[in-house]
C-alpha cells in the first residue's frame, strides 16, 4: 500500500451502531444513505484532489460504508494498520458527532504521534467545544478548507507552528488553544473542485480499494452522484443550518460563492465517463441570476449527457425556464420543497409563495417533458400543529389526483434542528424549545434508544410525542394514498405499512423498557429494531429513477481514465 501523507476518514453517525439497540426513525428515508449516514461530504474529494495537485499523497476511507457492507469488518483494526502523519475526520453533519469523536479517540490511541484534523460545518460551529476532547489537534473552519489545509500540511510536515494558517483553531505543544481568523472565504471557486471525480477514480485504482471510496452502501446498485453549484445559499429557510444567515453569522460568508456554469457542466461530463447513473445538480440554478441558469442549461444541452439530470427549485419558476430545462435536459427530474400545504406555515419557514404558483410550476414542468416532479413536505415546523401535518397529507392526495408523474413525500425535521439555523439561534422567536445545545449533549442524545429521545427540539405547537406520532401517522396515510392512486405497488405499500407499524410498536416497547429500567431487554428487540432501521423505506425506493439501464462504466474504462491523469 503506498504510504500516505494524509488519511481522511468518514465515521458512521454512531460508532458502535452494530452493537447498540437504537430506533433511528424516519431520519434518512429521503436520501441515499442509511440511518448511519454513511455518505461523506463532497468536500473530502475536493480536499484530496487539491492536496494531490500540491504533491501530497492522500487516501480516503469511508469507515461507515465498510462497517455497513461487512458485519465482521473491524474498524479499529483497520485504523491501527494505517500509517500517516496526519489524519482528517469530517464532522460536517451534526449527526456524526458521536462517530467522529469515537474515531478520533481510536486514531489517537493507535497513532499518538500523528496529528488529527477535524473540519466541516458542524466542527466549524463547535470548534471551541471540540478542544475539550484532548485527541483533537486542529479544526479547520469554514466552507473552503482546501488551501488552508495545504498550508497546514506544510506546517505539520515541516514542524512549524501554524500561526498564519487561515481558518485554523489549534492546540499548541503546551496545550494552549489558538484561534486564527476565519479569513479564507473565497468569492470564487475556480481553483478547487477541478477534476475531483476523475481524481477519486484514480485513488480507487491506486489504492485498489473501491469500498473505501463508495459514497454510500448501495451506490454500486444505484450510482447516483451530485454536483455542487455553490458554497453558501441565497435563501433564509429558518430551520436550515446552511442558510444565508447561518453562513454569514457562523461561517463568515457574506454571500454565496458560485461555481462557473462551465465547471458544473465539466463535472457532468466527467461523471458521464464514470457512470450513466442520475446526476443531481445541487442548488437552484437561478441563485446567481437567470442569465447563469440559461447559460448552464445551454452548456448541459451541448453536453448531451446520457445521465438523467435532477434539477432543484427553491421557489416556483417561470414557464420559459422550465421549457428550457426540458429542451436541454430531456427527461429531467425536478425537486421542490414547499414544506407545508399551508402558506402561513410555509411563510413562517421563510418561503413566501402560494399554492397556486406551486401548482402552475408543477403543470409547466410536466408540460416541458420532465420525467417526474418530486415535492417535499416536512413536519416539526413553526406554526405547524399535528392537524396541519395531516392536512398536508390531504394536499398530497390533491396533488396526486390532479397531476401525473408528481410524487409527494413527507418527513419529520429530525433528529436535530440544525445548529446555526435562525431557529436554533433564536428558538423563542420561531416557537422552538431547544432540549439541548452543546456538542456533548448532542453526542449523548444520539445513542438514546429511540429518535424520540434524540430530538433536540420541541415546538410551541407540538410536543416531542406529537412530533413523533404525527410523523408516523402522516407516513402511514401518505403510503395508503399512494397505493390508492396506484402510484406505488400493492406489495410496496403493504411492506411499508408493516415497516411503519412495527416501528410504532418498537417505539412504545422502547418507552416501556426505558421506564422499567430493565435495559437488558433492549437486546431482545434488537433484531426487529434493526429490521425497521435497515429495510428500505418506500420513499427512498420511489425516489430512485428507473434502474434498468443503470451501470458503472466497465472497470477497464475506469483504469484508462485513472491512468490518463497523473497526480
Ligand atoms: C449538498 C448538501 C447535501 C447533499 C450532500 C452531498 C455531499 N456528499 O456532500 C445531500 C443532499 C446528500 C445532503 C444530505 C444531508 N444533509 Co445536507 N446539505 C447540503 C447543502 C445544500 C450544501 C452543503 C455543501 O456541500 N456545501 C459545500 C461545503 C460547505 O462543503 P464541502 O465542500 O462538502 O466540504 C468543505 C467544508 O465543509 C470542509 N470540510 C468538510 N469535511 C471536512 C473534513 C475535514 C477533515 C476538513 C479539514 C474539512 C472538511 O472543507 C470542504 C472543502 O472546502 C447544505 C446547505 C448549505 N447551503 O450549505 C446542506 C446541509 C449541509 N445538510 C444538512 C443536513 C442536516 C443533511 C442531512 C443530515 C439531512 C437528512 N436527514 O437527510 C443529510 C446527511 C447525508 C449523509 N451524510 O448521509 C445540514 C447540516 C446541518 C448540520 N450542521 O448538521 C445543512 C447545513 C442544511 C440542511 N438542513 O440541508 N446534503
Ligand atoms: S433549505 Fe433553504 S436555506 Fe437551506 S440550503 Fe436549501 S434553500 Fe438554502
């Protein structure tokens, strides 16, 4: 195995998930990951590519995928066998605050001389508290750490104090913690994310280790990929830790940085050489202005990508733009998240459009030839009662009646209201009651036996019990509605009904055991809880685009691709 200068590790959400009995709840039903959140941040591949260009040997190990794919995989043994002067661990999503810290402790136990770096949005938010854990040497803050990481590598390998490395919080030899300014917040992203997809393939080949680089457990069956259009956001959804306000206040970004349309189209082209799976273009392409959107669509049209493209809207769009999407991205899918059927709840979330506008957009998108429109609703929102959640499900029925090829989804805001979101920072103002705030409290909450105890919030309109029970009731109702409309098969709907009912039973059983104090009984229900956790939610299955022709490019093509680039 080639020696590394840096090994980047992605931890499972909960380190010892295979041993614990935890009912995770419907927290990952609408993303490709399992409730272990095995997907790593795209930024890890960008860091690897940028440092690769600077001459460093970087390796990536998705521990979470390896643990999920092989029940006998011994993560600690693998970590012990690794050899590198620097290890990096992402703590981007708050959900990893258990796994990331446990992995940090294992790394330091076996490699006390190596330096340990954490990064990602959640580590940036909690950087001060992270130094309470003696294993952590450095935290690289902010949304753009490629260049700061290069400077840090130079300091570590040359044994220099990183006094001038931007965005860095660090512990010196005497244990004193320093905070360098968060000053590297680039407006342009032209020198990062250049050929990171091709580069990742080259690393797979170099390390002869596909499973460490897989983005999520089932990726080989369903090779969906994503292309980022920006860092930051123009919107202010009150529950979002990546809103304009969150970026300004917590990550020192005054306005989003957009990738050029050419860079986005280049990614689509690179991905097309690796797989013909769907590609999700993340972020509303109108954020930098309509001109950008039209230019990007033009380039995508010229690309004639075979991959099905998924586009996202933050709000309803004019017919002309939707037509252009249909013309340049034939068979595209569109995603939009109105959150609630009730415009007042939607407004309280920071989104100010009407149902009429939403429905016009759905109709125009379908008329433009889109393959499908996915509509996402949520529960646990400001001004939303349990009754309002059920009314949202009724509205889903209305959409199913009125439109073809339109698929509504609903999921609870769980388990965490995002740190840095407007609602997390001003809970009273938005009607939230935070149950806890610190990193350590979140860490402990993650290993509670059910998601009801993990939730970090309640609202003025719903207690924790109501949030949980209304979530299951809404999912059961929507499942029956979809079966009634024939939009999912009878078998799929019966399976989902059984899965959700078993989840509710387990929720009550966990409450009983917790109340009785007979914790040894958790082991008896573990197989059933694991079945609920790991069997595929019907929403996840529905989100998958038709798979008949999906495939990875042959390995031989990947080899030549990898050899075509020299890093
Ligand atoms: C794109 C996106 C996604 C994509 C992820 C694609 C991917 N593989 O990265 C998808 C749609 C899959 C997704 C899913 C989820 N997301 Co999301 N997502 C976003 C979004 C819109 C952009 C994030 C982004 O990539 N920014 C670009 C930069 C910031 O990140 P990056 O390039 O990956 O990494 C850079 C830095 O973060 C840092 N870094 C990252 N890792 C590391 C590691 C080290 C060692 C170092 C030094 C640095 C470092 O350096 C990198 C390079 O400069 C944000 C909202 C926003 N506007 O930011 C939400 C956001 C990040 N997601 C969020 C959440 C909650 C989730 C989910 C948990 C939701 C859910 N329950 O399903 C899941 C988790 C998925 C999983 N791990 O399995 C929250 C996180 C809040 C928090 N602090 O925890 C955000 C802020 C807002 C939101 N609610 O959507 N998400
Ligand atoms: S949820 Fe709202 S604020 Fe957050 S990234 Fe999406 S559009 Fe931006």
